[in-house]
C-alpha cells in the first residue's frame, strides 16, 4: 500500500497538468478490473481480426468464446480471489515472507485442477461442432485464466499493481500481434492467440512472485488451515463475481433475448453491446476511487489506528479519526461527481460512440439505464473497499449475496416484462445494495471509536 501511494504522490508532486493526466491515466489502468481490461483488449483484437479476415461471423464466434471463458473462469476462481488476497496480506503483516510463494502455488494449482475437472466436459458440450484443436485450446485457456485470476489476487494482496498492469500489457500485446500476423488462418488461430497471451500473463505473474518472494519450498497448505480459512471471503468472492455475470447469462439463455451464435454458445444482441460499453465507461470513476483510496484514505486510516496502538492522547485519536472519516466521505462523493460528469459527456456523445462500434441507436435507452447501473456498481465497489479496510467480512458477504440474488430475480422479471424494462434488473439490484451499504458504512463511521475500542 505504501509503495503505490508513494508512486501516486510522486506523480502528483510535479503539480502540472501533464502529471495530473499521467496520474489519472495510471490510476485508471490500475483500478480497472482485470476482466474489464481483458474485454477491452479482446474487443481491440477482434477489431483487428475483423479488418484482416473481413468475416464478421468468425469474429463474433471468437468474441463469444472469450467472453464465456472470462465469465466462467471469474466465477469459478472467485472463491479463491478475496481469500488468497487476505491470506497474503496477513502473511505480510506477520513477516512470514517465505510462506507467500508456496501457498500461492498450491492455491493456483488447486484452482487450475478444479477448473480442468469442471470445464473438460463443459468444453466438449459448448464446442461440440468445432475442431478438437479449438476445444483443446479453449480448455487450456480456461485453466490458465483460473490460475491467472488467483495470481492477480495474490499480487493485489502484495499491492504489486504495477506488475499486474505490465503483465496484462505484455500478454495482450502478444495476443494482438498473433491475431495481426496469423488471424487470417481462421478461428483456431484466433483462440491460439488468446491462449498464448494468457499463458504469458500467467507466467509473468508467477515469475514476479518467485523473484520478489523466494522460498525454500514449492507447496504449502497453510492457507487451508483452520485459523487461516475465511469462509466469508470465499463466499464473498463467489457471489461478487456471480452477481456481476448472472444478468448476462440470463439474457444469453432466455429464448426471449438470446440467440445461438455457434455450437452451444449463446449471446444477446439486445444486451451485450450496451452492457459492455457501460462497463468500459466506469474507468474515470474507478481511477478516482483508486487514486483517493490508495493515495489519501489509506494514509489517514493508518494514522488513526497507529494513534490508538501507540497510546496517543484521546484528543489526537479523535482528530485522526475525524480526518479518516472526512477522507472516506471525500472518496465516496468524488467518485460520484467524476463518474456523473463522465456519464453526462458519454450521453452527449451517444451517436458518435454508437456509430464507431456499429451499434443501432435503438439500444441507446438501454445504454442509459446500464450507465446508471454501472455508476451504482462503482459506488458498491467503494463501499466494499471500505468494508474490507474495516474487516467487516460478514456484511460484505451479505451485500454481495444480496446483489447476486436481487440481480437474478429482478433481471428475470425485467425479461418477462419486455424490452422497455431491460437493464432495470441489474440497476435496481445495485440501487438496493448501495442504499443498504451506505447506511451501514455511515452508521459505522459515526460510531467508529465505539466499534474500535469494543474489539480491542
């Protein structure tokens, strides 16, 4: 945490417009979820493939395959992500640095074995009408993706954000290069390009962890020992990722909104393009969130709890606590303000954006609903970030499970009601969770001193 905060402050210290833009861009890239970067990169690779192949059908098949791989791998590995990140943070706090590598390798290997067992029959079903080579490479890609998400979570726990970014840049650059030079050979080579990029990302992450935290053993099961198991984080990781994707799967699988793309893979012409554009629009707000949380709030958080553990006066403790609370409120409202401005600009540029991506203007109303939904998702991520900082694991599980359940129920209702209601299931589920989460965090911060001393 200190390292990334120092990096952000160093960039801002130059006090120039260029340094501000660089810092904002840096934060935007660091804060964007790995899967958002993945989808953005795949869209770019598909754009290149479309130019080279001049075959929309093959490009659509490739895009659909990759989205399924990303979605299913995130859901499956979700149980490991928050859990291994927390275990890593605890290991760093205890200064047991030699335990990091063996526990990571064990967690990644277990996740990848589980991925292979589950996805092997699923891949045969999903890709029954394509070549065996394509099915095999998709299976290998899925297994590597599951290991990659665990590695990214490990590096997040180590606050090694730069390594995550550089690994993704390196990997997707390779994917785009292979698509450019070999994409004309067809669908098999597009999937091979994706696998090569993911393998490079995963290898880069492993190499970084081995280099930074060497150990005298390769495997360890310490993270599965009783005192280290956080079932709330395991379930939170699963429900968070499942909640993000459940509405997409429902639109894909529903006969009212989905259609078959190829083999047994389905997509939704109505929902997919607007929802993924809405997710990409989150980057400005996420950049501010990351910048304020790691560059400002983290410092006030540490100062407050250091004041308590170092035995400072009550007045000094209250002053540090008030600064932390003001910083938390600043993070919350700054994210809303910046994203609101970004969304207004995006709405004003609707026609330009939709023309660029060759999307019909018919989907603009749905896009507006989803823009509001992704803005609420950002607020929920801010609240979850605070919940993790204050170790409120039970409520984080409650709020993510509620998001999953409500998104499922409301999305089903919206599909049955018809096109005018599409997107409202996703947005309303987030609205309920944001209201409840905001009330909880507000009450907690108002009584922060009571809660802090009660558990000392």
